[in-house]
């Protein structure tokens, strides 16, 4: 946020059986402790896998999965109220039911990454694809990326245009979050294991130059929730 605080959007399946999005804002600029805002951007609608993209100032675009597609909505008040924009990526376009997209600016255009939607109890092969767009709303789906496969990717880039893709994957004896890099946005290599057992990574850069990764994980007695980790090196190796 312009204040330096962090706003999180998360899918919650609450005890009343009313699944939907919930919002929380950090109590300080460190982004480590949060207070729930008590709001649901789309009340009564079971949308999931939210991903926010800053548009400058108090404006942001929220991507989410709903009805087999990736939809979007825009907010001009920091994520308090939203105006729906419709579907930006359909199952027909993707070639499978897509999970939500992650978006970066790369070589003069927007580039997105996404995987086939994870479903409880389903052991389908994980596939990640890329897509490009001039406006974040109209996407042209490109090829499959990262031959090994992964789920719910998140992309970051540096000033040179190098891209690091973070994603959840199962490599037999190792399960958690991995990272691979690319210069052209399509061919990724040098896969590295970065976080055990977690999934759904989302990375932000703080105003002091540090980077945080928020990710889903099993918290034990507290059930599933969101953890945060601080980068100890360059997030685009």
C-alpha cells in the first residue's frame, strides 16, 4: 500500500461454511503481523486463489478463480471495494481449468504464468503455461514452461529482464516450493528447492529493499494458514 503496509487477500473456508475471500492489513510496515479487516470483497461468492497486482497509488487489480475461469476486478481505494471486469482467461483458452495467474511486465508487454487448478484428492500431472497481454485483460496463451511441472507459480523479474518463477512441486523425496530462472520467459532452468512443505507462494518487495514470501502451509494444531519468510538473498538469482 502507499502507506508502506501490506494488504493480504486470502481464500478462507470459515466455520460457518461460507467460503470466500477475506482481507487483512499489516499492523506495521514490516509486513509480519496482521489484523483482519472483517471484509469480503465479493460477499456470498466462492471465489478463490486471489492475486493482487499494484497499478499505482491506491489502485490494484485482483485476479481470482471462479466458475472454471480466471476473472479480474479493479479497486481504486486500496482493495476495499472492487468493480468486476469479467473473465480474462477461460478453460477453453488454457486447455485445462486454470489456477490464478501471476503477472509481470516483461520486454514491453505483460506476461502471465499459471498452472492447472489443484483440486483436493486429485493427483493430476502439474502443468504450467505462460501467456502474454498488452493490457492484463486480453491474453494470448503461449507454450508450457518448466518441463518438470509445478503448481500455482509466482513470477518476479529484475531490471535486466531475467525472471524467477516460484512454484509448489513434488520431486519424490522433496516437496515444497521450488524456483527456476529464465531470460526469455519460456525456457526455465536451474531449479532450486527454497522452502519445505509450503505452497501458493506470493512475493513482495518492501520499501526498505527487503523481500517477503507469503505462502500456504499446514500450521499443525491451528490447521492450514499463511506463513511468511524473509529473503536471505537475491529473489532473482
